[in-house]
């Protein structure tokens, strides 16, 4: 029973990360009806940003990055031709600051501040992706826009090793391998912290989504974009806010995933987002509540499978028939079984068509 409780706590922590990733994917899908395949890349970049902020970062790198992003936006903004030349100059200056100036002095920030700053910067990157790239693709075939997100993911996968190296690093969080006891059962502290942080962020977002003016605008745009625009809601603003929140949540998920003793950060962190797709499909691809529930279900199922896959399954199926990596495919098996019963997921909106 003690072992089962430990696996359950680990599953809750894992599921809460699934929930955050799924929530970020659903936010963008509800606003734009687009599956963001660059979400994993944003997870990786956010985790590496936290690592760099916490372990030492050079101010000229990020000053240059800000100049590059602002300059690129100004230079590409066709609606304001007078900003093209100043934007191009700012872009060139940013590249010079990033690549032409080398400083040995580094700043090290506290871990919590590093997390917040990484979320803000990654959220800004998501906003830039929407403004510079995806906003110009509005009205194009959905497949074309999805391929743009694929391209962003490929570019990020090449950039991360060149920027931070290909070797795994430790994020050096203050929690490390500390443990605690719940009902007398020893559990790792990072699992408890991960679950509490994830649930706190999730509850905060749901309150924002349901009670704030921007949350109301996001829900209205998701329900009927044309009617929302007719009521004076800026769809561009909603899309930008959605991408910012989604990217910030991706950064938080990546950081939580690699925090704790024995865990390392490398360029493969983003593949976790692929495992989160069954969570949003299971819960309902357009439901924020479904993303949370689906993530928790898959996280618990996966960790119970990890714990018991070397033993007989429920005392009936020998472990030889299951294999060593059965937990990798388990989320997809659970997804298929549930969809056979509920094709729209737990909380998905049923599509009604007139015959």
C-alpha cells in the first residue's frame, strides 16, 4: 500500500505537468482553432531560460534579443511603412549587441524570480510568433498554418543545442532530492511542490478565464469570433493574449519537468508535449477542464504502469507480455479506449450537423 501511495503521488505530479501542457494547447486551440506543434519547443526554451537566469546570464545577450524582436516586428509591420527603416536599424543593432560584444560578468537570479522571468520572456516569444508570423497567415488553410508551427519547432530544435549545448545540464533548483512524509509515507518534495504549483496556476487561470474582462473576451471569441468582433472585441488582442499565456504555461511545464534531484535538462524536453496530446484529446480538445482532467488521468495511469510494469498486471497478465516501455504507449491506449466510448472526450463539445 505504501508503494501504491508513492506511485500515486508521483502520478499526480506527472499528471499536473500534463495538465499545464494540455491547458496551454487548449488555450491556443480555443482562440485560433489551431494545434500548436511548436509548444514543445517553447517548453524547452523556457526551461533553458530559467537555467540561464538562475545559473548566470549575460545582460548583452538579452538586450540584443529584445532589440532584435522589436526591430523585426517594426520592420515587418506593413501597416506602418515609416517604421521599416528604424526597425531594420534596431534589428542590426540587436544582432551586433548579441554577437559582437562579449562580457564575462554574469548575473545570477533567485530560482523563483528565474521561473517568473523565464515565463515572461517565453510568453513574449509566443506573442512575437503570433504577431510576426501567424497573424499574417489568418484566412489561409489550416494545414499551412500548422506547417508554420512545425517549422518554428524545427528551427528551435536547431537553435537550442547551438545556444546552450547538447549536453544535459542540471537546473540547480533549491529543492534537489529533499523528501517529506504524507500520512507517514515518504515522498519526494519536488512531486508535492510540482502538484501544488501546477494546481495553483491552473485555478488562477480558470478564475481569470471565467471572471476577468479579458477572459470573457477570450470565451466570446472562442464561441463565435464574428459575433465577438461585432460587439467590439479585438480578435487580434485575444489571439495575442492566448499565445502569451500558452507560451508562459509551456515554460512553467518545462521547468517543473526538469526540476528536482536526478533530473536533467536537455534539448529533448519538448517531446513531452507530444505525450500531452492524448490528454487534451481525452478530455476534449476544446475544453480547459478536460485538459486538466485528461492530464491527471494519464499522469496517474502512466506512473502506476511505470511502477508495476515489471510485475504481473492486476495479478493476471505476466509482465513479459507487457514489456519494459509499456508506459510510453499507455496514454495512447487509454485515449483510444475512451474515445471509443466518448468520441468527443470527457468534456468536449459535441458537433451538431444538420442533415
